[in-house]
């Protein structure tokens, strides 16, 4: 046997429940129970929606940081390539073999350095951003708002 619940409802709601309960296989109790189940299911959905919204907001912030870091990395690479191509004179044909050997050594050194930095958890973009923020704070007088 189920627990009994006595409630007071408006005449309008009572009439709607009565009309629905006239259908075969339905009772007033089953109509009210279905309505209560639907009400509580909606509350659970609202709670899940709130949690989902918070997670999506967090993912959006993370994605924005990744996008910013990628833009900084690409701009750094582009500036380096432009600088390298504008200041490096072409080598005479006889010196190219020796330059390739030196280039291979430098590249291997670069790869080792990159491996050490990544293994140590260092991040050049974070280091540069910290330097920029620190320098900006030193440049601005106390109390002057920054342009964000």
C-alpha cells in the first residue's frame, strides 16, 4: 500500500485532473503522481543543466587560453623566421657542406634543450607572459588602471 497524501488544489487543476482520469487505465492518483514525477524530473534536469553550464564555461576558458597560447607561439615563430631570413646572408657554394654539419649540430642541441624544458615542465610562453606582466606593472604608476 502506498502512502496517502491529502492536498488542496485550485478548482481549475482539479477539473483538469478529473478530465484526464476519465481515460481508461488512469486514476486521479496516477495523474497526480505522474505530474509530481515530471516536476521533480525537471528539477533534476535544471540541476544537471547548471553543472553542465559550469563545465562548459570552464572548457571555454581553457580553450581561450589554448587559443591565446597558440597565437603567441605562431607569432613568435613567424617573427623568428622573418628575422632569420632577413639577416642571414646566402652562403657560398663551397661553405654549404660545413654549414649543414653546424646546422645539424645546432638542431640536435635545440631538440635536446626542448626535451629538457618539456620534461622539466617549463613553458616559454608562460615565462614570457610573466615577464611582460611584471614589466607592465613596473611601468605603471601605483593605482593607474591597466588596459585589459
